[in-house]
C-alpha cells in the first residue's frame, strides 16, 4: 500500500512539473565574417595562398568558404607580386564534383596543400628581407601580415629500434642553438606524405603518425630537441621524418589550433582562441623551413 501511495505522489509531482517548463529563445548577435589567410612561403617555390572566410557557428556548412575576386599582393625587397585567382568553373564547392570544389587549385610541391591564389614568381632565398602580404576583397575587408625566413635545422638523428615483440619505434631529433630561442615542428609519416580520395583526383595530406610542436625550453639531452613515436611500426615500413624550424608566431598558431580543436570536441573544454599573426583577419603567414629524410625499416 505504501508503494502505491509513493507512485501516486511521484506521478502528481511529474504532472506538476510540466507546467514549469519554459522555452527560452536566445538571440545571438550577428558575427562579422573575417578573412582567413593561410600562406606558407618556401624558397625556390611559387607563391601560394589560401583565402577563405570564417563561418557562423550555426551557419551553413555547405556554403562556399573561398573568397572570390580578391586582390592579393605579396611584397618583398621593393618588389610587389600580385597573385592570380585559380580558375573557378562553378560555385558549388562540392568536393565530390567531377572537378572537385569547382576550380583547379594551385598545389604545393609535395601535393599536401592546395590554394586558390598563386603566382609563377619563385620565392627567393633571403634571410634579411621582410616579406609582407596584403589582401583586399570586394566587401571592403583588408588583412595584412609579415614574416621572415628562418634557416632550416638539420635532422640530427632519425633512427628506429625494436622491442621483444618485433615492433619498432622511431626517434627524430635536431640540434638546437642554446644561444637563441627556437621553435620546432616535428612530423612523422608512414609510406608517403599524401593520399588520394576515392571520389576525386586532388591529393590530400596523409595523417601523420605524430605531429608535434616543441620549443627549446624543455628538458632535452644537451642541445638535442627530440621526439619519438610508440612501438607501432614493422619491418619493411617506410617512414618519412620532417623537422621544421618555425617562428614563434607559427608555433603559437599551431598550439592554439590544437587547443581549439580539443575544446570543440569536449563539452567540458574551455573555449580556445586561435592565435594569428594576421592583422585584420585570421590565419597564418609564415615560411616553411625544414629538413626531411626517409627511412626504410630493415
């Protein structure tokens, strides 16, 4: 009898709660879209730039992100080079079109990135000159940034070793100049840097086995900056190790992008702000200065 009375009281309580339900509609203020620049300079390679814009959090994910008909000017050593827009055939921006995204992109030398603005002018090897980028679009937005070339840091050690089960780990290191403040990005790929989707012909970057940003403030053996994988490789695997010597701006950008992605994937994560060196927009403008080697596990 007591149980029946308890169930009746709970039922009445739930019915009473229905009247307490209130729908609250929150109007979010409009967010002004910003230009997003991603431009990496490589000595001896043509100038390339990816120009997109930010999206609203609840915006249409299928909307074309590429900024069309912009003026893009790269300046260095008294010279100005205007980058041309890639050839667009439609505005569908569908990666699965016969012509993916509706345009023929500019592709960098190792086919890991594509761009919608480019030039035939080759980037000079110049450690003294400041390189600047300026972008104007048809909506009156303007963004700019500048960067300097940093000398590459050679790979010091790229070795593998096995455990009792026959699995291998890879170690990658570079020598650091203890007199200067330096930043690095160390990346390890297996087999190749790129792959091709089944649905289109544009090569895309293959996910690395590790991709780590480091600074020389950590605890390392002498002046060696080192990172390593776990035991995940086998005899016959081909490994590609790359050591990038990067600017603080690029280091902070990479770290903040990782933080933002982690926060976005966690309902309990604190919002993270992407650190950018673009004035008037978002993104990164930096040199890619690196050493790369390939190792076949015996």
